[in-house]
């Protein structure tokens, strides 16, 4: 199909459309919750019924994440993403045509399988193609795409909410939710077709003994097509030595997952994804309309949209500085600040709120005629989102994609992402009933989770910036505690200098010949 795309920014950005699908789904629910068309057509689902509809997607995503590694290892990272995009199109069609809650749930589960596959595979694809100096930035594009997906779909939803007489019209037509659910097909179709012009992961090609192709991809992406570039040859050599070691040691991916050197990384990856859910961010995304109603806001749809804009804009500093400032400081500062904003917000609502007497409302506690307190709650909500966007948002995807050995990377990232979806599913189901039963105290619960995340990450999350994927053994197996920095510098730079000086010769395909 001609020459493949070789610019790493274009590759990572385009693949991140898979993340945008996740964002599309988040606001595909939040935007319709306040419309009369949705309430009327699906019989005003509240509490656990609405929780069941919302959590159908992350339930499908949990399954998608668990099967992603098999697709990714067998057919390659790129093809796995394409399979996910095709599944999304099917799920979106079913949602758009939904005649009842059961059909809507089925469509969301199918679309969720896609999100599970792409959210596991896209960061691996980005990490395996990116230079070590840019890896954090490239994988962070996944989170930025999620925020764009949330924002774009939310405004599509917001515009569609005026269809058929507007969101307050009791006879509003179903097109108010069918139109935005149909538009979701477009980005998946673009992703499915466009990826044919993109390269395979060089590390996946090498694992299949397609060494010439692996070198060609490395040269195109890292060396302007020059296969003799010392930097390209050094990275090729590192990949080659890693795969040779794995074959000599007869490392099998499932057995390796249970060994002490790997299992602590698996626990770290799963914990990062768990805390990224338990911090409370998805409450602010899925159920922001409910949060704003609790603050006594008259136009929750418009006020909530500001939150989505903040989410997009404040992810940019993380993309720019993640490879300079590192992963660890952002995790610790992020947890502490999110805890602070949630404690303040919960305290204001607890002190100044009062019970909601209308049983048809999704909330049971709200601020009434307290404009200053309402502004403070909204401000804390905005600050919370800004904090997440600059810290846990991008890093919860970046670190799991980079810390695992090659042989187990796809399976370990799949487990980490499955942790995300398991907690996401539980929270999507639990939050509507929690808002009705413990109302403002829910903020205190999530604040406490952030405090626990701060302590956990301080003790277990080392700094990984500036190291190649093949050097993560040095970071995790050196015996240096997480709170002390590992030695600076990279083995790859030393190897490049040795190749330039003629001290090291690189033979393409040597591992395959030794295997034969």
C-alpha cells in the first residue's frame, strides 16, 4: 500500500483516535442524561438502572482488555486496533437503533469491547514506536485524545439536545440522542481505514523474526530512512539482545507474569489504573450533570461543558513536560491536590446543603440559594479536573505501557487496563445509587482514596523517564527504593557511541539465524 507514515507525532496522534472513542463514550451518556427525549424513551432510568446502562460499556471494555493481548501478540498492535475500530462501528449502530434499554445495553457492551482493546493496545503501539526521549509525550496523546473525544461528543450532544423542541420539551423526539450516537461511527471508520498506511510495531515485527522490516520501521521513524544511523542500529541491537535473552531463558509470557521481578510491575500497573478510577475523575465525567444539579446550577449542561474544555487544555502541559519533569512527581502532587479539592467540595456541600424533596430527581442533596457556596463547589470541580489532566490522566496510561519486559508487555498492559475497566464498571454502576444514599459524603470517600494513592505511589512508583523499554529491568530490579532516583543516563546512548566508533557491529537477523 505504498510508503507508510513515519512521523512519530502523526503515528501516535492518529493511533490515539482509539482513545478518543473512549472519550466519545463517556460523554455519549453524560450529555443525554438531562434530555427529556432520553428520559421519556427509556422510562426515566434512575439509581441502579441508570448505573447499569452506564456500566455496560466498561463491562464490555473489561472483556476487550483481557482479549486484547491475544489479538495484539498474534496479529500485531496495529491490526488489533483496527479490529477494535470495526467492533465499535457495530456497537454504535446498535446504540443508535436502540428500541429499549436491553438493546442500548447490548450496543454499549459491544462498543465497550472496542474500547478495552484500543485502550490496552494504543499505548503499547505508541510506546514501542517512540524514541525514549519522547515516549511519555507520545503515550500522553492517548489521554489527550480521550479528553478531545469527551469534549467533541459532549458538544455534539449539547447541540443535539435542542433537537425536537429542546431538552425541556416533554415530547422531545428520540433524534436528540440517536444523532450523536450515530456520529460516533465516523472516528472509528477513519481509524479503521487510515491505519492501513501506518507501520507495524518494530518490536512486534522482531518478535516474529521479521528483522528486515523491523529495521526498516526503526529507520523510517527514528533515522529519516537511514538504516545505517547509529541511533537506529543501537535501538535495533537492544531489541535483538532482549529477544535473544528471552529465547535463551525460554521465557513464556504467562509464567513470567507470576515471577517476583514481573509481578511487582504488574501490581504497579494495575494499581495505577485502579487509582486513576478511584480518584473520582470519572464521576466528574460520567455524572457531571448530577454534580452540577447538586450545586444548584440552573443550566448544568452548559456549566459542565466548561469542565470538558479545562480537561482538554490542561492535558497540554502534561504532554509538553512529562519527559522533562518525570512521572513520579506528577503522581504524588496530583493525588495530594485532588484529595484537597474533594475534601473542600464535600465539606461545603455537607455544611450548606439540604435534602432534595423531589423523588424523581437523581440527587437527594443540593445547595439551595447558596450562590457563593455553589461557585466554590464548581471551582473545586474545575480545579480537580485541571489537576487530574496534568497528572494522573496521562501518566496512568504512560507508565503501564513502558515498565514491562517485551515478552509480557501486551498481556501485562492488558491486565493493567482490565483493572481500569473493572473499577470503571463498578463506579459507573455505584455512583448514581451513592449520590442518592450518601450524597455529599461520596466526595469524602474519593478524597480518602486519593490520600491512599499518594502513600502507595510514594512507596512503589519509581521514576522511568529517559530509559528505553529494554532498560526497565535496571529501574525495577536494581534494589533501589522507589523514592530514591535510579542512575541517570541510558545504555542506548553508550551503545550508539560504540557503534559510531566501530567497536560494535550489528548483524541484521542474527537472532533468527541462531534460532534456525
